[in-house]
């Protein structure tokens, strides 16, 4: 049996693959390209209060912010709700349909939902749910910062929420800052922008989250810069009490306003750039780029264990989250590009597993073959705060392609058939669609 709810262009599928015939068990088919892969924080977050739900925010191809959730007890997706337009109303990209404007989601401990959206070097739009665990009613109209892109939320044990982001006009490619906003009352009021890093060309946060470390009270960040010709990632720490930035291991204070030089000198791990970071039980796990391949490092706060992964094992890997629940069995999920990539072709969903804390790895296993879906899988997010034995994954699929002789302009770059009609899926750690 299959229950399909059509809401505008949104399809909520609640069934098995077989019952859908040619269709797929997506939970949305009107997502704009980039919703899951624009270098933003994860779109999904688990919260357990009155309900056990995974909430997902995305931008549809009308450039509206939408919210839905998966109810883990009822085993169904909710009808998506339109929150607000993501199109900026002020600034250099006013009225521009821009994929950078996709919503970022956070759920504070009371169950209140928070979304930052509609910004690419412009003020953040901020939406706050009127009631905990309720996606139907929102407080709108608040604007944060003057020039903002790529927000990352985190929350401290005392309830204070922090948002890290790139501060810079016209997209932030000229002398941008690493900016910080804070709120102690769950978004009712916000601090002024604090600038905690200054860079020559560009900066943005990478990775799934700003990772709070309960053992040190600091926050691990993966910061991407262009110190020379291309984007390079560096690891660092921020101490919210001292308001200080430190090297990735916490040993070196980077100064009152660290820049490119400090990150280049102190932000590499074993001389390598981090590609993914993940924290579990006070231990930091890092996938590193090393000599055309990868290495895996484990940092327990005192000792670093780093091991090279043979190049052939992760050939074609194109970013993906790390997951562990016991610190020994570690998995890396990623999109593996097995064919030469094109603008509309992604890859297959793979998982690599280590059973000895990252010392050795298997050859990887394909858990979703893109040929069974369409043109290819293009982005993968790990649901934040998920408590299960295996991760809850969000996945985007390309379903269109560039028109012939399409000429990109600032106004049409994000509004073309290739970027529209992206399907979004939810999967468990074995590649089974949720719900089954």
C-alpha cells in the first residue's frame, strides 16, 4: 500500500519502493538544487520532547523555506509547511533567486525551532516557531547582521545559542570576517555581531556542525579559506567563555583576530587539511586529505592517532559525514563519483567501515546505486542529534539538466531547469528508505 500526499509540488511518500512503481520514496520532489549541498549546516535535526521527530528544512524551487518532519512513532512524514520566502529583500542580491539562501535549522532544548535563511552577503532572515515542536506557526520579520552567509548553530549547556557565519558584503569575497551572534533567550534577542577572525579573500565554515566539546567547553570548527588559489580547510577551536580562538588541538592561542597565516600554520592536522570532522563522547574524529588520498585521525584531547587510508579504497569520494556510537566501529558515508562528473551527474552512496578506531578500513560498499534513482546523488547530510545505533541520512538527487546553450547570468544562474525538481530522500545506515 502507498499513501501519497500532494501539496503543491511536494510529494510525501509513505510506503515501500515496490508499491510506488516508477516513482521513488522521496519526502520532497520540489527542492531546489543546493538545498543539501551549499556548504551549509545540516538540514535535519532530531528532537525528542512530546514527540520523537526528525525535522527537516529545505528550500523549494519557488525559493520558499519549507519545514517538514518525520514522526518516528507514527512512521510517516508530515505535510510540508511554507515558512517564508528565501529571496533577499535588501542588499546587493535583492530579489535575486539565490541557492545560498537555503534555510539552516536548529532546535533549542525547549523544542523551539529556529531557521536562518535568505542571506548571501545580506542580513539573515530569522524565523522562530511560536510554540515548541510546532512547524505551523512562526514569528517572522527579524533581521540579523548586515552581511551574512553560511550560518552554523550550536548551543551551550546553559542554553545560550551561538551562530557562526561569514561576515562580508557582496557574498564575502573581499576581506571577510568570521562572525558570531549569540542569544541567551532562545532567539528573542540577539547580541551585536562579534568578529572573531579576519581573512584576505574568502572564508566559510565546512562540515556538518559547529561541534561542542563537553570535556573542554570549547567548540570545534572546520574553517575553509583561500590562502592561495583554491579552497583549503583548517581545524580550530573557539572558547565561548574566554572569547578566544585556538589551534585544532587547543594548545595554541591564535591571537585576538586570527587570519590566514595563523590558520595555515596551526590549522592543519599532521600537515594535512581536514575534510570531515565528527565528535562523539568528547573525542574528535577527523578525515584528512593526504597526498591525493585520505588519512583518519582520532584526537582524545591528549593524544592524536593518525593512519593513512590506501588511495584506492576511497577513490572518487566526494565529501560525506562520519558516524560512530562506540568510538571503535567508525563509518564514513559519502557520494562516490565513479564516472567523470558533469553539472547534473553525481555518484553512488557508499559507506566505508573501520572496526579498530580508524586504523584499517574496508574497501567500501555501495548502498544506493544512482542508476536506480536517476541522474545521480549530489549531497548527503547527517541528521544532527540523532540517538540511534546508525545515522539518519538526508540525500539529494538531481532530476534535471542544463538546457542546451544555457547562458549563465547573475539573474538566471539559480533559476533554471537543472536546479529545480530535486528529490530529497531519507535513509538509514543500511541505505533503506525511511519509512521502509
